[in-house]
C-alpha cells in the first residue's frame, strides 16, 4: 500500500526528513528512522528492509514523502514560468503530444516523469529520453501554486495526508 504525506513551511528541503520521520511513525509505528543508505544513483533507502520503501521531494516551502511496501517515487514542483522552449527541450515526443502548453500542465508532466525515474532509480537525463510509461500506476496532485505526482506499483493514493512537522522537535535543526 502506498501513502503520501505532505507539509508546508518556509523551507521544504529542511522539512523533508522530519516529514519522513513523522510519516514512518504514523504509517509503520516506528519510533525513529532506521539507518538510511543510498543506491549508486543516490536514491535513499532503508538497508535490510526490502518491504519498506520511501521517496522524498521538496520544492520551495513544500515537502512530500511517499511510503510503500514496493519501490515508489514522488516529485513536487512549485509552478512558475520558465524559459520559453523548455518543454520542447525536456519533454519526450509522446509527452509533447499530451502537453497543453500551460506551465501547470508542464509541471504535471514533469512531476510524473521525475516520480517514474525515482521509482525506477533510473536517470532523468537526458530528459527527453526519460519517459514514464503509460502503464505506470500514478496519481497527479495539484495545489494553487504546485503540482506533484507519485508513481508506484499498486493503486496510488487519491489524496495527500497533510501533516505539521516541527524541525526542532524532530531533531533536525
């Protein structure tokens, strides 16, 4: 089962690990985070716990954490205008065919692509060659100024569970 937790604050990067701590307590009943290692590509994981997977993402003041019993990827991005032509440089031909030309849709497609790459622990670059397959179980999420996506192996959650985190209380100051 996959679940996604989110939080907002001044600095999403600073909130990501406290959010993970709060999420594993709530979902798995763990008192604290076990050791974390990184794959050769940099994907964090819990060594020796092959049935416990997580993925973190942050952008601006937003942080998301996905938990699952199988590999999972989550990505979040603040929606903001970028350089003209960016979509043509980073979206695959199939993604461009589904692109409506708006920045909100660009970030919908981008977060799906990045969440797929995180799930698979595969390279995102060059981005035109990294494409999430249409069969990936995924869910897109949207807020007023952000877009996010999760790519998992089971039915993706329809909603994000929003939590408040306290970096000092969590020991991440």
